[in-house]
C-alpha cells in the first residue's frame, strides 16, 4: 500500500473537514424595513454598491455596507451581481478613491455585522443569506446561486 506524505494527508483532512465558507443558498440584498423601499432593480443595486447612486428612488439617502475584502461572501455577491471577481471590484474602487470621485463603502467583518449595520441605519442596505432575513429587513433583490 502506498503511503501519503504527512503534509498531503493533513491537507486532505483539512479540506474535507472544513465547513463551507458560505452556504450556497440565495443572497438577499436587504434594506432596513423602516426605509420605505420594497424592491430595487439589478441596475439600482449595482449603482448603489458601486457608489453611483447615493439615494433611493424615494429620495432617502442610501447607507450601503459591504464585507471586508477577505470574506468569501463578498466574492460570491459580486460574482452573482456583476460577474466580476474581487480583483476587478477592488481595482474599480481603487481608481474611484484615488481620483477623488468616490469614498469607499463602509465595511464590516461578518454577515452578522452587516445585519446589525442595516438594522441600525434607517436606510441601511447590505447583503446577507436569505435564510437569515427577519422582520427588521425588506428583501429588495435576490441573487440566486
């Protein structure tokens, strides 16, 4: 019988034992339920998360929140929303910030912190797993796997 090197065996065990970084379910773009926004188009979501829109259609100021660069849900969100990987998203933001056109979105470390941010800001908007949405939020757009 052929033996695996200890490093290969340890790597194999870590890969098979590690939980998935994010459920493969639907990501929901949510707003604070008190904001008065019930639905957004894909283009409106893109424009808010890329800093092009600062207000919702009802005139209230949008307060978007994003996840930190290393969080896997962030990569899934942008892949599903615009079909781009995080290096392309980060390059876009670098250009915008360097040119002085836009300021970076607020970022938090976990989806739980996204939920807290949106719930605490009257017109907060962020993305979380649809299964974790509760009465504090309105789902305004869904991103299926």
